[in-house]
C-alpha cells in the first residue's frame, strides 16, 4: 500500500547539535516530496520540496533534505539546531499523476534543550 | 498580506449545531483544499476544488459540504455537528503540487 512513514514520533536534541529527521515513502513511482513545519498553535509552513533533479535540496531556515531513490527516503537535516526550531515536522508526498493529493506522514515532534 | 486566510480561528459550539468555516487565498491559485488535523496531529485531506469544481472528495460524512463561490474562496459547512468533529481544519491552495496552508480553525464541539 502507498504510504509515508516517519519512524520517529519524538526527538530531543540540544541547541547547537545537528538534526536528522527520517522520512520513507512507499510508492510505485517517485512522488513529489515535501517537508512542512508546524509550530505550536500555528499553521503549516513549507520548508522545502523535491520534484526532480539535484537530490540535495535547500530550504528555508537552514534546513536541507536529501532524496535517496535506492532507500525511498527523503530525510531532513540541519547542521545546528536553534531553540526556535522546536515544532512538529511533517513529511508529505504527492504521487505523480494525481490531482495534487498531499499525503502526510504522522509527524515528528522536535524538542530542543538549552 | 496573508496568502491563505481562514475565519474564524476558533469555533466552539454544541452538538447538533450547523457551522461554517471560510477560506480565502490571494495567491491566484486554481486549486484549494480542506484538511482535518485530529488530536494526534494526523493530517488528512477532505476535499479539493479546482476552478470551483470538486476534484477530490475523500471518505467524509455528507454532513460536510464544501462550497466554492469563486476560485479564491472555499468554504466548509458542517451540519449536525458531532463530538468527533472536534479538530483543527486547515485550508490550503496550490497552483501545481506545492501547497500553501492557512493558519487553521480549531473547532471544539461540546
């Protein structure tokens, strides 16, 4: 079945430490891939996206993500986390050829300790 | 200059009532969506409209009725509200695959 998996429900990192949030997908063809962030009580903000081309994509707020076709993964990374990065992070996909039906993973809650 | 706006931000109502949530986008996008986020933060699409035409209708009770008077607006009307309808409802819009979300409407049914 088609799915998006975020294996980590909750991650805690120290401020200044590096971060990697995992995302795996299960689709027949490579879908369009996205990462969104939701701060407490807020809406969703698009961090970055992958449609095709260079497999390392840069986003806003110092985030990047790497698409690995062989692993069906699109992991989100940041070299040095700031306390303001504490939020819920969602990986999402739009299967190619569908009417932009965005399917979300279950989210990873990031906590940042000082 | 809010790109996607929703009103109201909070909505508290009793079971059995009928309520509406409004959404407007000023991005010039052709497609708009409604998503529901449950208490566990899980997000699921409910509806999508493209140029005022319904293109996605997930398994949603028919108490929920979207209406798109023009391509910049997509409203959500809910009849006979139930406790399980309590959630955060997000509107979004897109021109291609990339979607932009509104701030959400937190609906609480008592």
